[in-house]
């Protein structure tokens, strides 16, 4: 992944201290051309167009041979530049339709702009020229951080003032009509008299003059050489040797821009602020060769494509006295302009919205080595195309996200003619994974573009795989979204489940299969249905029974303590010399092992569960109590002045017999603690066979108490 994962803010700490011969924050000038071809400047080898001033800027600064914009068409590219963030993070992925009423048709109000950020460092700011980030009042440059505006709100404009027949922006209802609006100074329409590119250049010079004593940020956003192809006759005459009419006009338009660049450089030198000014120059995307006769040279393709000619652009940076003139060939991005400017000015950044760009200065001074970016990415949603560049390699993905596609070594094959997919499978897999991880951070386009006025927009359904789960997770929100943001239809194809909105509730464990559809509307095509299936299982529950110590027949009833992870009530059964009611255990007079079983029968959520615990039940060991008889004694006799009684056999293995000279009405056997173990009425025989060996007491008629032994 790219260095966005490394907090950009660390670069701020050494921005001025390390590169700080300057005593004040440097002025920032960004000169952006519109639809300029990669090979249309002298320092890139152009022969038929004269660009001495841009060549002069290149000679005093850094030329970047592998510089990319964040998108291959105007609006999204500018949205990325002006925020320092991939515009797909906030849904600006189409050229917006021209409207003065829809605040959603442009740069989201939640995003900070270049001007907002530079204002935190005390900079005054202006934009001169093309805006193309929204035409409503809320989206107007003066409401997006800029202090001044001189230009037009739409994506293009006619160049000759006599064509400006619409005074106010709100009077234009289409993009083509916006080409004929008056130029605005701040919020007010103004009449201009010169060729539009010249007007913008003159305004730039005036702005520098007005703000020479304070740090400023000037975004000079030329709409040239974007169509319509229009140029002053004197410049057309200069290129009379070019046979192709479109190419001749295009050359003349670039020439006028170059003249303006020279005026700006001259003014900076005249005011002696040239060494305290950083200048960036670039195109907003590649040249549309078939539309404006631009030339992308060896690069494949042009504007709107994901090949190199679509978004690899001429790029210059100059900071006289601070950065040595050089050529830099490692990949960089237009997103780096804001990151660099914020670093050298100590501007404050929003930690919740980290920049995707990096500070280029330490890489250009040698303070840092290696690649400024781990990777540079592109997604073109409407065409279902994606790219990633890592080092010298570029992977292009097209066609319904099918991997792999094309891999090129741009160092050896800048024209992208030989795919290396079959010979670099490990690298392809690595780059696929990085690209997929990056795409997960993005959102879908949030507004319809110019291309959708006459054609429906493509849409897809994003419905990730659903992990298997258990019935405790039976109700959950389905992570599903149509790229159109239209509501989706969710259908259960298999299994017992219900859907409410995007919330799914599974009623019975098993396999669940779901299909999601979006049928489209007047602006969107229908989306291909997406199916996902998963398994949901019952939950295993565990029963915990607290330990039970061994008991004696002398112990009282007690409660068994147990619980289950389901929280459901338990049922108990018992085996051995005891009984249970609810969770209360009553011990019998017999001895032996007692086993308690706790069970929970389960339901549609939980599996059944059981757990057992055992303890030993015994008599108190009283065989050595004082006065006990030996096992040889067979008869116990009892005499008194009025009673004669005989108890036999004693000890006994099973029954005791009583011979007395009175009527026996009640016999009770007790242990040494006085607990009643056996009771008989109106009999001279009592069964003690179930008692364990030991010493007991026999009470006769609730009066006489005779000790005997059981063996």
C-alpha cells in the first residue's frame, strides 16, 4: 500500500527546520493546464510548439517523468488535487453535470480544500480560471476556503468575450451553456475584453503584486488547451507551418499559456520573491488526442483511459535556492502538491482525513530515499477499470473484476505493449491484494456525471461473502449496497429466514442462501443479481454443576447448584440412595453412590446438554462407640422391676426381634445423632437390612432405648 498508511504529519516537523533558509513561509503557486498532452512541451521533446517559459521553469526546478493525476478526466482529478485525497474516498468520480441548484453535484461540503488547509497557516488564497467542483452557492470557491475568485464555475469555457451572452451562472442550465457565461470576480459577473487565457494570466500577475508582502496560495487553473479550439489570429499565424488546423490552433493555445507563465516568473523575479515561492505546473489529465489534437507521445491512450496516456502528465516543481534542479523518475502524484505545501507551511491537517499525498521535499533533497509511494492507484468505476503502480510495474484490471489482466514493466515498456502476467504471477497476486485492499476504503460515486445525461449509469451490487455463524448471531445487518445508492431487493432462496430492510433474522439453523437485486431506474441500468450463502448452526451449551461433598445419612436436605451458558432452566434427575425435587436433594437412610444429572433440552438456538456429578453417601462411623457389643453377642436382655425384654439377634444382619412382657406399639431405629432411620408400628420385628454396618439405637414405645449393632 502507499505511504498514506504512514502518518503524513511526521513530515511537518522538519519541513521548515531542515529546508529552512527562507525566513517566511513560501508562497505556493499551482499552474494547472487542461487536457495538455504529455509530449506537448519543449522539455518533453516537443518540436512544433514553442514553450520557452515552461522550459525555463523546468530548467530551474524538478521535472517528474512519472507523475500521475488521481483521475484521467478533469473534475475528479481536480477534486483529488484540491483535497490531497483520492476523490473516490468521498464519491467524486465523475465530471459533474452543470447545475446551480444541487449541492450534491460537486465537491462534498465535508471535505477540506487546499485553501482551507493553507488558511490555517495564515495564507491568503485565490483561484483564477476553471473551478469545475460545483456551481451552487455553497460550492462556490469563496465558500470553499478561497479569499478571491476570478474565473468560471463549469468544466470549460469559450475563449472570446463576444461569445459570453449569459451574465449569471444560474441563467445557464447545461454544461454547454455555462461556456457562454460571464467571468465572475468573486460572486459578481464582470465583462472582460481580452482572450480568456490572457485575462487569467493578467489577473495572476495582479494578484501576485497585491499579495507580495504576505504568504499566498494561488491556483492558476487555465482551461486551455481544453476545447473549444479557439486562439487569437496572431498566435495562429505564428504556427502557420503546422498543416493540421486543429493542431495549429492547439499549439497557439498552449503558446498563450506559456506566455502567461513567463509573465508570472518575471513578476516574481521583479518583486524578489522568486526564491520564496514554490511553483508547481502540471496538466489535470492526459491529452484527448482525437478531440484537441494533443500529443501524448510514447504513452498509450489518452484522456479518460487508464493507460498511461490517460493520467500520466507533465509535472514541474520549482523552489529556487532550496531544491536543486533535477529530473526525478520515481512515481509521484498530483495529490502530493497539497501534502508538500502543508508540510513546508506548517499548516494544520485533519487527523480524521489523512492525506493520500506525501511531502516531496525530503525525497528531492536526499533527506529520504526510496519510493515516495508504496503504490499509486486508480479506479474508474463507470468503465469498471482499475490500476495500481508499484515501482516500475503497473497492473491493469478490467472487466467485472476478473483477475489477472495486464501487467507491464513501465521502465522497459512505457508504451504498455507486452503484458507480463504469465511470467510474474506472484507479483500479480501481491498487487491484486493491494488494489483490492485500497478499493475497500472507497465509496461509490455520489452523483451522476455529464455522460449520464443521455445514457444510464452502470451500477453494481456490493454484497460481500457472509461468514458462517451460530444462532446467537441469527439477527444481523446485511452489508449490501448498490453503487447507485438505490434500495435493493433481498430475497431468501434457501433456508428459514426473514428480512426487514437490510436486517436478516434466521429462524432455524441450516444453510441460508440470499439473492440481492437492483432493477435500476430512469438514470441507472439494472444491476446483475448477486447471491451469497452461509451456514448457521445451533450453539453448544455447557452446564456447570458446583461440586458436592460426600454426605452421611445424618445430613439434611440440600440444593444442588448448577447453571448453563444458555441461561435456560435446568431439569434434574438422580440415581442412588436419594431423591430430588426441583434442585433439592433428600438423602435416604441407605448408603452408596449418588449421581445427579442436570439437563437442558435445547431449542432452535441451542443444542441439548447434560452434565453429571456424583458423591458418596455413608453412615457416620460409630462402630467404636463406647458400650458397643461384640459380634459374638446373640441376645440382649433388659430387666427392670416391672419390665422384662429380650432383643435378638444382636448383632443382626437383617431383622431385629423383640420379646417383651408388654405390647409393642412402636419401634424406631435411630443413628447416634438421633436421626430416625426406620419406623414400624404394632409389630415385634423391624427390618434393618438396608442400614450399613454400625451401631444404632432402638426405641420401643417411645420409652425404652436399646443399643444394637448391624453387620
